[in-house]
C-alpha cells in the first residue's frame, strides 16, 4: 500500500547515513510518488462517500456537450499514458447540442473513461472511439476501445468499489474510478453502463 511504502523508504532514508545522492534522490521520489497515490486514494474515498450519501453539491448550467468532451480529451492528453492511445472523435455533429448539467462532474466521468482506455487497452495499436448517439428523449455518449475487452466472468464486478480486474493488475489505481463515475451519472439524472461486445470495451 502507499502508506507501507512511505514508511519503509522513510526509514531507509533516516537510518542509512551511507546513501549516496543518487540513492537518496531515488528513495525521495518513491516517497513523493507514493504520497501522491495516497492523496488520490483519500480524495477518491471522500468523493465516493459524499456521492453515495447524497450530500454532493451540483452546479448545473447550460453547457455544450462537445465542449465538455473536448475538455476531457485535452485534460487526458497530458497524462503519462496518452501517447499510446489514439482517440477518434468528431465533434461536428453534436457541436450545437446543449444540456443542463454540472459540466465539471460530467467532465470528470469522461476523463475517467478516457484514462481507463489509456491504461488498460492492450491492442497493438490502441484506439478509443467516442461516439454521440441522439435518441428519443436522451443522448448517449459511447466510449469504445479496440482492446481485448473485459472477461465475461468479471462483468458483474466492473462497478464494484476496489474491484481490480484481471486486465488491470499492472496499472495503478484503487478501483474506485468507475464506481465514482456511475454515482456521478446517477446524481446527474443519467446512467453509466458497460456494453458487452465481441471485441473491445465499451461504456
């Protein structure tokens, strides 16, 4: 766990007077990175607790769907894994589509879905298609990658707290992102569902 790593490497730094500068820098970076992971975990736990208890404060306003999507795409472009995933998105069709929602919270969901594809899509040439479907009385935004997909036996736990899928073992994270995203969508009056497909992962 992050806390265990922080304690272990802090003790090494305090007890080992013979460490050279390179070793001290390496251990200090590990402590810094683990501290950031612990902070993210605590933030996620607090966020999920607030959402589940219905105490979340929403700030709805009229927003352009395309702008929220573009904001999420731009935000994830700065992430470490962004170079390995091609995002296919054409915002022309929904450029004028407006909805009344909390743009920050909706962007949070979109960012989580894109960053998940960046981390977990293991295709030789990873791609994520973002498609907007206009249906009677609602609009659906589909995030579909071209990876191996989620094994059938794990579909039931996709949105469970702390769920770590077989395909996600090598990636960082506590398994809270999808649980938080689904709670946000419920509070916004919508939903988040996994769509089983023959190939890839789609939400």
